[in-house]
C-alpha cells in the first residue's frame, strides 16, 4: 500500500522492515526496495519481487558512516575520508565485507560489500526508526528503468508492500559506485559524484562505461549491457538525424512514425512534430539526469514502440548521463 511520507507512515514502514517485510522508499537518487540486511529470508523477498538473479549483490544503506564502515573489514584512512567527504550522499563504496555482518544474500556470497549513507530525509528517517542497515536495490523489475517517483515503483512492482511516496527524487540516476578494495579507486558505475571529485582521494580508474556481455563475469554485476533499459528499443542520434532515425525505426517495426517517441535537448523542436511524444530535457547534465528516467517512463506509458534520443554533449560532466543512455540503447 502507498503511504505519504509522514511520521506515522515511517514508523509503520520501520515496523514492517523489522518484521522482515520489504518496503519501497525514496532516496536522493532513485526509489529503493528495502529489507533488513541482517536477515536472509527478508533479503530474498526483494530478489523475488524484482525478479533479480541471486548472483547480483545489493547495496546496504546505513544511517551513519560509522555504521556503514562497521559492516566492512580493513577500512583505511582513504575510505574514512571518502565517507566524510561524500556521505550522506550519492556515493556507494565497495569494501571487503566483515564476515557475518550481513546476510550472505546481500553480497551474493561474495567477499565484498557495497555500502552507502543516503541523504534523503525519508530514507534517513526510516533508517533511524528501524535501527537497521537496509539492503536496497532500485525498486524496479530487474534490468528495467529505475524509479524516480512512487508511480514508477507501482507501475513496475505493484503495491503489495509499503511504498512511501515522497515525490520525485533529486538526482534521478543511481549512485556512483566506487570499488575501494584495492590501491586504485575503480568507478564501477558512474553517477552524480564524478571522477574529477574522486581524484582528490587517490588514483581513479573509470570502468563505468565497461559494457559486459551476459556470459562474462562483470566487476559490478549491474554492468550487464541490458541494464537500465526501457521495454522498447532506444536509438541515439545527432540533432540533424533525429527525424531520419525515427522514420527508420518506424519502418523497421512496420509502424507509423507517430508511434516513435523522442527525447531531445532543450531548443527549437518545431521540425520534430508528428511523433507520439517529444520529451524535452534541459541542456544541463544535473537537471537532465533528474528528468531522464521520468521521460523514458512517460514515453513507455504513452505506447512508444521505439525511442530516439538526441546525443548529449561529450563533456565529462555528462559522463553519467551518457552511460545510462548507452546502456539503454543496447
Ligand atoms: O542509487 C542507488 O545506488 C540506488 C538507491 C536505491 O540506493 N540503488 C541501486 O541499487 O541502484 P541496484 O541494486 O539497482 O544497483 C546496485 C549495483 C548493482 O549493479 C550491483 O551489482 C552493484 O551495485 N553491487 C552491489 N554490491 C556490490 C559489490 N559488493 N560489488 C560490486 N558491485 C556491487
Ligand atoms: Mg537497479
């Protein structure tokens, strides 16, 4: 059932978590589907609901950096400094797991754990009220677009669990994931915390654009090529070939071009009329990220048979957005 984010709902959701139920809640990135991280049966309920393979580990959310780092082993100064700089906020750290600190399902039986301290007040209130570390992947069916609103969660997973609605999320794309288990920091998934911001904390390798085929063993299991994808084909195109690409996808699918959706950067759009829907996103990477998933969801809901997306600038500030678009288009 869907509840507004007030004190009473948060208390109710916390009790449900403690009992072992799953709860969907907002974070500053996307909505998560959470369960108590210390209980196998609870965590398995998330995987069942999402249709997520058991080999894909989940991020654990904690109220404080101390609580998050306590789940890990061999935490060094660099990790404490990263925590101090970016938490609460959209950074996930992969660290060696402290054996037995969470249910084995959370880490998919692996030797590392992904932890983060969310900044969203509702996520924080839920962590405080439950007093538990919460394992939470994004609250969507496995491989689909992450939810940035409660409607998106409901569309993907229904509501036979508590869903706390606090409106649209602030960042709109998932957290930056950094593997801090070795000498060099490795960016496994790009996000709002950029490589440039991380560079002050040590040498950084960005494998965020590594696209892994399903038969390989990926470093972050989420780097499967078909992650973050709408149900329909997504095609990236330059401004001048948008109409042509739309016409081509329509003809490939034996349909009229009016069934093709478009996502374009803010600017004149007169020549692009005649598509099922044209979504216009801001020419600013932060605002674009905030609106991207909602635009994809709206086009899906409007019945688009394909989505043509205008290529975004090549500048580093657009790296996370480019990454999500590339994955969606595979
Ligand atoms: O912003 C976010 O990170 C959101 C909110 C809800 O916190 N969560 C999220 O979770 O995006 P999920 O499960 O959709 O994506 C987490 C990614 C997956 O690709 C998973 O494979 C990877 O993190 N991951 C989790 N634990 C890991 C670990 N120990 N080592 C490497 N990758 C890990
Ligand atoms: Mg996800």
